C-alpha cells in the first residue's frame, strides 16, 4: 500500500508513537508543503526531529516541487492526483468531506490501527493498546468505530 499523508495525520501518528509502525508497513509519502509545516517551520520540537529522522532514514518519502502557497491538504491532494497512490491520509473533517465528494479513498489515523491488525502486524490486544495511545487525538466516532473493529476481530 502506498499513501499520501497530510500534516494532521502525520502529527497525530507521531504523538501516539504509531508513525514508525505505520511507515514500516505502508509506503508513506508527504508533500514538500507538509515537510515544511511539520519539520522546517516547527522549530526545535521533538516531533519535528523524529519526523526529520524518518525522512533521513527513508521511512518517509518527500515528493513534489518547491512548496508554493499550497496548504498541506492541497499539496497532498495534488500529489495524490499526480501519482499512483492507494489513499490519502488525513484527520481534518472539512478535508475529508471534500475527499468524499471527489470520491478519493482516504485513511484516518485510527484506521491505520485496523489496517495493521488486518495485516497481522498487530494482535487485537496490541491494536487496542495503540488505539488508546491515539484516543486523545481523534474524534469519539473514529475511536468507537475502530474499537468495534478490534473487539469483533476474528470473533465472527
């Protein structure tokens, strides 16, 4: 699976200590505008340093030309449209509504937990633990949906 990720999703996965696990299972690409927002313009911040380390170690790939006036979401959408990606990753509600209208597949941060569970990279117990780490950063609806997936995993 190959995805384009916006800043919102990247930051939430970083804060929940899920980014490395996601990047080891899925090819994650970020546009230059996202890198600028979360690394270059973030100042000295542990999350920015971790993301920069992921870029240097090639766990995250940065693509696209020089960042222009595009917001991170617009740059991510443009990159998605120009490449062969499976989904666009975001947790911005307004942006997700737009992706739905455009019929563009998307993944939210908590859905990555379900994807990793399905891939066998997490057990149901580990997935529940990872979802709890992510809980402070996601909506109650997203949490409840993925929690239900985990609870019903392989029980049917």
